């Protein structure tokens, strides 16, 4: 059945500015006015593009995209906790706590509701909320593309295009029905659903799926407001409360800052361009701008007032403990992450190359840049048909890149490019619209348009799906859970584990606080020991450890709070810097010495990598203790005799069994897999140093089975093999 046309346009729908007989008085003038009003009202009623603000076809298309995306995301959903921030975020959401800066209060509250669902484990429930948010985001993107194409087809007129030509183009579009609008919208929605980044965050616990949804919802509301204003200006719609849309957009914008305010704020220039090109300076010089700003700030204050309320409850996860106005400001602005900003041309150039690499793989195979080509054609089409849409979409990309190219992080950098990827998906919708028009002529049968649309949508969507399925199917993703379990199987009762690997600490939070596994194991993040709030957590989780080393902990925490209040004073005073560095080292030394009397102490391999902050520590540990490799950790031994341990039997579902494929920059490939291979190599070296060469060879071979190109394991294998042959 042919799709229902969203609206029709009539050249005679506008109301006259002057009534006949206006200058006259009496019954004749009154009757004339009534007649004209009645005719105009009927004309508007029959031809208004806004006659139905929620056209059935528009909703059906968005609904279809939503169902496809939700089914896909649910099928590929991770069954438990994953790497990076997943574990920490789940603990914060479940206990209505405070997550890492900027706190993500809106996400925490919604994820908490998801954690109450009556199915699956806590992680799976919150993972599902990401799937729901992402599916809604794809549906909303479908509505955004619909709004842009309707406006471009009905009201926008490129500079130099006559009104007669514009009307001809309108009639041409209308003869092809809503297909020219709804087919590209569905294609763009499916393209976003199958994209690398959104799909990856739709199957795990993260804030970015909700972030994408709210950004797109703001876009939709602003663009719907624009369409109504254009229709009102053209006389095809008589709506008195059209500003309700822009005020609603302002409120959602304020709420959206309660998820990931950086990427939300980066869309402001693009939104401002839409408003300016729709109403000029009139909006910015009126009270409406003030009202919109107040509404937006009200939404922002509403969500961030959660932070001091949550902190006052002293939840398990109380990152930053933001109670005072200064602490709240520090938390919202992400004060601790400012060190990642760099303005080096070399680094920014490398970041741009990395973005281009990500963009090429985002919607398909890097070697088949089909979607980038379609998106480029879409940009050109928008430039010709709707200059406002062109600048809107271009500014989204420019603003996003301007920020992200100077922000040097690794693990979730792709999420910061989501606004740019959203813009590319929308322009791909314009590109699909152009492809359909190129493939068909004005006199061509409707069936040919349908075929062209199906081919364009099929090629782009199928390419994206085929390219990204191997990387985003997390149905068998147990990597973080197995990583934690392999560590637990090594740590003795009441043992202490020191690490600075966030891929250990974050899922450990989930395992110990949510699943209540191995609460006796004292897992301490060396990096978090530089945050005073973390000691409140340690007092709750391991009070005995704090009591045994209180003599060194209290003086350090006092210096640490002084540094948090005024880090500049430490930067200017070398003596203060030396004091806090030595207090930090003495505190950890005290912990190790006191805890080793109670139970074994372990460290992860990453703690031996010297850096600017842990140099003293990385030298002190191997100088004081023998490092005995045991599975994924080193046991700190007080003597230098041989310490035997069973051969490791790792559980590595999803990591090495081929069920999940990883990109070169995936954290599982960069950090988790090397943790296994390095510790197997270290075990081989340790066994070889005590002439246990047969067992050493087995360890080296296991390391090479995971990474055949590992030079250290190859060398160790060759040395142990040679010594067996020539003892």
C-alpha cells in the first residue's frame, strides 16, 4: 500500500492581510469578513502540513526502526558486567550513588529504575536499559530526518530559486508520495541502529545510549518548531502555541546535561543556527530567549540537585562526595580530567587521523566507504535544497571535532564522536533521498522509485550490519566476569590486591558490592588512593585495613584534602609536592607490611610499569619482595626461595574462543589479553629461573597460543627448550 503523504501544500492557503470592505462599516463588511475567514479556515484545514502533528506514516516508520533496533540490541546484549566503567556505574545506579565526574545523575536515576526489573541479573537489567535508550534514539533520528525532508520539500528554497520552480518541486515530491520522505528516514534510522559506536554502547552499561537519545530528542523538537514556524509564515498553518516546542527542547536540553553535558553542549552552535535562520535576530532579542534559558537552567538544576542529595546518604559509590557548592562544581566540570586536554598540533593531527579512521568503519567496512559517499551526497543535497539544514549538520561535526581533537583519551573516545556520527547518519538520509531521485525520473512509475529506495536502503544498512555484527555481538561476552573470577581464584582469604588497572577495579566493584562475591578480598586501586572520597569507601569495605595503617593513612589524607582544595599551591611548592609524594609511598608501604602479616599480598603486572607518579613505588616493591607469578598476579614473598603454585587454568569466554571479535583499539585487546599473556610469560621465566623448564615451556606455549607474535614468550620458549636439550 502506498504510504500516506504527510501533508499537502496549497498555494491559496495563506490568509489575506486585508479583508474586502475593511474600510467599510456595517453588516456588509462583517459578512464579508466571516466569508473570507470561513474559506481560509477551510483551506488551512484541508491543506495544512501540520494538520496532524503525529502523522501515522511518520510514527509507523519510527516504530519499525525502534522494533528492529530493540530486537537486535536485545539479541546481542552482554549477559553480565563488562569492562571499562560498567561495574562502577552499576554500583552507583543500584545504590543511587554518585558516579565518576560529571556524575550522570539523570542516567543514574533511570538506570536505578531499570535495576528493579524482575528478570536477569542486575547487570543484564541495566544493560537492557541501554538497548532501550539506543533503540529510541534510532527511532528519534528517523523522526529528525523526516522533519528535515518535509521542511526541505515544502518550505526551504535555495537562494536564486524562483517560487514557481519551488512549487514545481513540491508537486514533484508530492506525486511520489511520502515515499521520498519516509524511505530515506527509515534508511537513516537503520543506518544509525547498525552503526559501530551506538550499537556497541547499546549492549552494555554505559551512559552514551541515553545521551544520544536526548540529543536527538532536542534536535527533533527544535526542527519541529522550525517546521511549524515555516508553515505559519507560508500561511499553511495557524498555530498560536508553536513556541511550546522550543521551550520543551530547552527543558530536554537541560535534562540532557545531566547525562553527558560536554557532547550535549557541543550541539548548541548548530541549534542556534537553526533558530537564527528560522526567525533571525527576533528570537534572540525577545523575552523568549530568556524564557528558554531559564527553562533549560531549571532542568539542569533539577537533575544536578541529585548529587548533594545522593552524597548526603553516604552510598557505597560516592565518587567525589560532592556536598558543598565547590565540590559539586568540581564534580560537574570534571576537574580531575583536565589533564587530558592538549593543544599540540601534532597530537590534534593524530586525533584527526584517528577520527577519520573511526568514521570510515562506523557505518560499514573501511575498504568500502559506501555510507561516507552517500553522506557526502547528502551534504551537497542539503546545501542546494535547505541551507539551514546544511549549516545545522555541518556545525554539529565542526563543534564536536573542535573539542574532541584536543581531548586525549583512549578507552571511550568513540563515544565523544557520537554527535558527529549522528550528523553523518542524518546526511546519509539526504543522500538516500538524492539517490532515489537520481534513479528515477519525473515520469517514471512509482514502482521504480520504490525499487531505487529499497536498493539504497538495503545496500547502506546491510553493509553496516555485516561490518559491525562481529564486533558488537556481545551475547557471549563474559570477559570482565571471567577476569574477576580468575583473580579471585588466586587471592587467598583476606588477601590484599594492589592494582592500578581499571579493568580489574571496575568489575571488582560489581562482583563484590552487587553479587557479594569474595567480600574478604581487599582490592585497592592505587590511582584512587589519590582521591579522598576513596578512603570513605575503604573504611566501609575494609575497616580492618584502615585501622592497621591509620598512623600513615591519616597524615596522608590530611595532605590530600589540602591538595584537592588548592592543587596550585603544591605545583608552586616543591617541598609540599615532596611531602605528599613521600606520605603516599609510606602509606602504601605501611599497608603492605601490615597486611602481609594477616594474609598474602598481591600486585598486578601493571604496577611494575614506572611512571611519573608511581616511580618510588615501582622501585620499592621488587627491591623489597620476591615477585612470585601466580595466575594473573604477583605474590609478594618475603624470602627468595622457590614458591610453587598450581598451573593456571584460566576461564576466558569471549576473549580467546572466537565468539567475540575485537578491533585493534578495543580495551580487551589492548589491556586484558596482554595481562594474560604477560603473566603466562612471567610464570615461564620464573619457572625457568628455578630449572623448571618443562613447566616453563608449557607456560610460554599458552602465552603464544593467545598471542603468536609475543617476542618475550618466543625468546623464553627458545631458551627453555635449549636448556632441556643441553642441561
